């Protein structure tokens, strides 16, 4: 059966944790299809990255080209489609990160291949499981084209660990045509934070509209976030109200997270929020309204005024340390 | 300047979605349908670009059943100029839809295609990127803006996407921050939540929309291969979480998290 090619995303010369997830998913898919799992690294000056990816026990193709120095969809898609065709990969896999979501459908269209997004599982019969309707339905889908493109949900697979015999690293010439170099990267404004990244944190404390203001996120919620060494998240309602920036949004339309502990503060539990966090291991809800839907998914619920409960909790947590 | 904007008919995001017991789809009894919320933001952005001057024409396009004309009328009532509905079977996949839009964008000689970043029914987030690839155009997905939706710029209905001299400057929501890129037109831009707050259709707008052109075209008359490459075999309800319990105090909560759940 055909081989699986994993797009290995990297940032600042580092292999991302989400890439480890994609490698794990790719290995799973390859095991089920009877093919080999391989990886591809695109960029400029990325030998070290390619070598690191090879330590996960996969053969690595590298396209090293100045046009790939910054991520742009057109140049990356052209290079990636070429590698898929040249190396005869049957399935292309990437993590459903911002880059993966931007890149993979473009590659699928270049290949004329069918694509499934946000896949949670590869079934033995070749079908796939993916969420629809904000996670209110799980679809079993099959891709019928010869080449298949799959983005995987970053919370659905455990990150791959290094090990096994190191894979070979093979350079592939890019051949990116001028038409695929139209997009110009201008700048990246990184949101600087000493806290863990939302999608990688083991504890997340999220605030909702009940926080009432951005100021309250700072004075009420953040002390608890920091006492727990957690990442801070927010509901769409809080984002829409302008309390916090959108990159903190957890939900169907924001980030999908599955930390060991998720604490929802003043969040009612709209369907679209639940879709982004209900795979968390333990869910805690703190809300004044005992009827709030969030309590239906919470392992531990506390019906209380957050403005009293959260500072109290911050003190209690500090006592543990 | 001609701007094509996609409008998809989707279930109301606030409706409770239930899978039918036989797994063939969702229960549509009494289900209300709306314009895909992301597409609504795309329509608003197109109208702002038009209102800023330069004489743009805003053309709405949709693929689906005849009833999708309701959502196109909504977009026309917001202020779009005309609409095209491609009548197509329900089992189309993203690539099929992208191929239809490819044909429309080419025939219409569009300078810009604005789309929602994803439709909230299938949640695929594919069609815009696929369309850009088919057209050979640059793409900018997840367009956003730095100012909050409470800002003065937003109150003055300023577009977030900057167009000048045949170039689009777009701020994008990516992991860990905001990225800015520039691409020449024609281009495909998909929009994220924080780009704008869509307007409501005014009563005069609704009256005017009734008289605006809404052309229906059969998909098979376009000469486009729309045979699906993906197939939904069945739908299942998501696994349910076990019911939890209520704790009486903050002290109890911290104790159970520490001693019982060992989470902190």
C-alpha cells in the first residue's frame, strides 16, 4: 500500500510539538495502510530541523530554498505538491495548526485530491473519523481519490517520541515557479508571554463574559493562571466583547485544546466553546448560574460568584506550593 | 473592481444539532438556517471596501439547493449588488465547490474573492485555499485586524483589509500572534471572526434586495468536474462525558483537585 508523507512544520529552527503529533498520526496511518511513514521539511537553512525530524525514525525529504525562508502558502504548496508527486506518497498528513489549515487544502487542490480536515482517528478499513457541526457529530468519511490529504486534530494523538533507527535525510530540488512566489511575508507580531502556549499547556484557565472587562482578566483571573503555572484562555463571548485578543479563544472557531486540567471561569458553555475543550482530561466549572450548560461537561462544578471564588482559589493554590 | 463573496446556507449556530438515529445525517426538523457567520463577515468586508470608494461591484455566489436563495437575499439586503446561485447536489465536497467557484471567478473576471474561513456545518476550512490553488492566485486566510471590535475604526466601518495599487495587505490570525502579508490582486482572502462586526439589513435594504438580480445556474451546465473525492459514510453522536459532581466550596475544590484528581 502507499506511503504516508508527514509535513513537518517548524518554527525558529525548532520542531513543534504539533509536528510530533502529526508524525504519530502519520505512523498510525502507515501502520494501518501497510505503507511507510516519511516526513518532509520545507524551508531555508533547515538541515538541523531535518536531522531532528529524522530522529523520530522516519525518512526525511528536505526542500531547502530561499523562497521558503518565510512561510507563504503559494510557495510551500507548490513545493509540497511536487514532493508528494515525485516521491509517490499516497497520503499527505499535517497537524491542523494555522499553517496546516492554510497549506493542506491548497496542496490537495493542486493534486486534485480529496481532503479530510481535523481527523481524530484512522480506521483499519481506511475510513477516517472527524468532527462536524462544532463537534456535535462525528463523521466517518472515506477519501476516494488515489492521493489523499489529511489534517489531524492536534489533541487526538499523543506526540511521537524520538527513537528507532534514525531515518535518512534526502534533499529534493524545489522548482518553485515564479507564479507561486507572489505572496510577500511582511511581519509577524508574536504575542509575547511567559505563560505556556495554549495548545501545549497542561493546565488552562479560561474566562468568559462574566469577567465583565479586560481589566478583570488581569486582576482577577491572571493571578490564578500564574499560581497554577497555567495558560490563559477565553470564550468567544469574552473575545467578541474585546476583553482579550482572539488568539486566546478556545472553541470551534478558535483553538482546540485538551489539557490535563481545564478550568472554565464564568463561561456558560456554548456549543461552540465546548467543541474546543471537551476532550480535556479534567474539567472544572466555576459559574454563578447553576443551570449553565458548562456544568454538564464538568467533572467538578462550583456554583459561586467568580469574583469571590477565584481570588480565594488563588490563595488556596498558593498554600499548596 | 469586482469582488466575489461566497455565501453558504448553514444551520443556525445557536441551534442544538442532533444526529439522526440511523446516522444518515442530522435531524433538520424545525431547524433554522442562516448565512454562514464567517461569510457574513466576508460580505461586510466587501461592502466596506466598496463604500470606501473605487466603485467596486459586490457579487454574491452560493452553491446548493434552491432554498439557499434566502441567504443570498439576506446578503443582497445588506447591500451586495447581485447574486448567483449554482444549483448542485448535496453530496458535493470542498474541491467540487472550489471548482464551481473557479469557473464563476473566471467568467466574472473577479479581482478579489472574499470568503468565510470555514463553514460551520462541515467545519472543513478548505474551499478558499483550494479555490486559490485552482486559480493560481495568492491566498490570505484568516484575515483579522489589530484593533478590537470596540475601536473607533470599527465604529466608522473601516475595512481591515488594505487594498492599494493592485495589492492587498492582510493581517492574519496565526498560532502565537498576528502575521502581515502582501499579495497582488487577483487574490482569495478568507476572513476570521475579528475582522469586523457585520451590519444588519435595513428595511429599505430588504425592500431593494427583492428587486436585485439573483441568477440561478444548474451546476451541470458549467462543464466542471464536481464528482466528490470524499464521502461521508455515517454520522455518530459525539461520546458523552460522564456526569461530574458539585463541590460546595473553593477549599473542597482545591482539595479534590490536589488529592483526588492529582491535577494540581
